[in-house]
């Protein structure tokens, strides 16, 4: 699925997200999206 406008991304920006081990096998698969670094890291992982 492509994003129509990169200035208007859609996706979670709050709470916690746990990624499947296939996407993040490092053991830090739970992301606190209230932390800007973890938010960016989660989106880098799934991009």
C-alpha cells in the first residue's frame, strides 16, 4: 500500500506497538510511541 501524500502519513502515533518477531528479532519489539526515538525507530523498522 502506497502513501498518497508523505506530508499526511497514517498510522499510530501513541500508545504501545508490539511488532512480530519476523520484523524485529532484537528483543526490543515493544515500542512506546510516546517516545519520539522509539516512534521513529518503529517506523524505520516497518518501512
